[in-house]
């Protein structure tokens, strides 16, 4: 006879729209998801919301900070125009660290950990890096991609980031003579896709449902950033996600993809912007006045193709049951046991499972955990790392958790939920993320878990 826990072994995480917007179901027995049985053994009602990103007890009041703050105003569909107008592992023996065994790898480790500079030295280093990158990108021949990755790993500036991202994602060829033709072909291809999918007058019920779900999610994208309040920008996001979903029916649109496209739109709009607004942020006025229709389209098309390149590296995040996220949650828990067993023991004691907080960290690539501009900086490194989004990101999540280990070990279940859902990173600086990335790089280099990396490719 099926037990009450077994009957809860499949849980809905995202509402299903057949064909495109996926219902994500997780095998709770596989995860032993916290909250299915509470501390008294009684089955509690928990659900994992892909948008909130953390399991919550329906019997308790929802913690602050979820997406219920403001009423959602769906974006209306333009009819004819593309032009934008207005397991238990606590008792396992720790895995022995593998020290780098050659001079080159030791040099690489040391070079990547060059962070924490301040004052004039930091300014001089940043200026030198910017100059070197500008020279490299300005070459009329073939760019040395490995050299570009080494430079970009340390962080890019607004002027060099757009071209560098396009090169690192293989959107543009390293051969300078082929770039103009490639851009033309890619942008033309995207325009045709918009004509085929977005402008179609005979959307199916499934396609209408995709549009509605995207329209609900768009106003929630980067709510603290002025740029994403602008209607033209919201329409750009909407078109990109809608076209991508219809062209990729195996996964379709999944909540969280709206977060992943936002850095590309931001970066490529800045590329088209000849003079940044005050503070480096594009305001409503600057978007309406500073861009031509052609410039907006270029930023949109480039964002679409770069999002496609990114999602190809983590495609198992968004297929049925999200096996990619399941694997990474399991590894994250195992890895924290290696580097911070006291923290993992405390989380177990409080009956907080890793899936409850790390689902959103993985599904949205920490876009909701750190300030937006700092996450753009983090992506510089992700694109410079082998399997940066697929593998290195897990080590960054571990480093983020370890950063707050002392505080977390003093909290009870409810405090843990509240804290991990609203990390105190609002006032973080670039130096904070440099240290985070350096810790993640050190762990990946020392532990060198090749099998994990291989399994996730």
C-alpha cells in the first residue's frame, strides 16, 4: 500500500502548458526533499515554486521577498511589427584534495587568485587590463581565444564586454574578416524567426499559453533595475523568450529563463548606446531617446543568439524533471560535506534540504541572489571558464554558502529559510565577488573532480 510520503513523491514545480511551458516534477524519494515529512513524521504540504526558488510550507506565512510584492501587468502582444515602439552523505570520508602537480597549473591557480587589490594599484591594474583587451579586440586578424579568456576571467569593462562575450560564446568567429558577414546572417535569421513565430496570426492554444506565462514573468525580471521597467525592453525580452520557446519545443519556456536573458539585453543595449546615462544605468528616457529601431533590433538579435548559446550548455536544466539541476543539487550537498561538514550537519539537524534553497541558485544562476551589475561581472568569469555555467557555477554556489557559514550555523529552520531566500548581498562590491570567484576556482582546482565535470557535460 502506498504511504502518504510516497504519494507525495512527485511534486509540481512549474505549472504545465503542453508542449512549451514545462511542468517540472521532482522525485521526492530520490531527493528526500525536506518538508514532505516534518519533524513529527506528519506529512506537510510543501511545494517548490520555480519562480520563488525555495520550498515553502503552505501552513506558514510566506517569507518576505517572493514575487508577490507588486501586481503584475502582462505585456500586450504587438500584432504586426518587430520594431520596438514605445542523500545522505554526512558519514562519508572527506575526499582528499588533489594538489596541482605541475608548474603551469600552480601558476594558473596563483594568477587567478590575484584579487583584493585596492586604491591606485587596483585602478592601474584595471586600466592595464582594459588597454590590453582593447588592443586584442582591435586586431584585424584572428584573436587568440585562450588569451582573451585569461584576460576576461578577471572581469571586463562596459566597452570591451559586448564583443568579448560574443567571442567567448562562439557567436562571432575569432577571425575578424568573417564577423560582419556572421552578424548579418545571424541577425537576418532571427528576423525571419520573429516573422514566423511572433507575427503569426494563428497562434495555437499552447502558443497563447506560452505568451501568457512569459507576459506574467517579464515584469518580475530584475525589478530593482530601471532598464527592465521600460516597455520597449520588456517587449524585447518577451519576443526573445517566445521565439526561443517555440523553436525549442523539447524544453519550451521555463520560469527563470527571463532572468538568464537579462544580462545579454543589458550588455548589448550598452553596446549600442553611445553615451551611458548617469551611474552607468540606462533610464526610461535614455532608452526612448537614445536608440534607433535598428539599434534596438541588433541588441535583441544578439541577445537571442547568446542566450541560445548559454542554454545549450545547461539544456538539461530545462528538460522534463530537470535532471541537470538534480545532479548539481546532489553534488553541491556532497561538496559542502567535504569543505564544511559542520554546516551540512547543521542544515540536516534543522531538516533543511539543499533543494529548498539551491534550486533557484541553479535555475536562475544566482541572478536573484547578487546585485545585477555584480552578476554581469560574474558572467565574465563563467564565459572564460571551461563549462563555466554548467560546472564552475556549482563551486560558486558552494563558496556563497560557505561565506555565510558562521551565521547559518546559529539559525533555526525558519531563520535559515528567510536568510537563504534573502541573502544580505545588496551592498556587496566587486571585490566581494572577486573573492567568491577565487574561492570557487581554488576549490575546483584543488579537488579537481573530473568525473563530476564529465558527468555534467
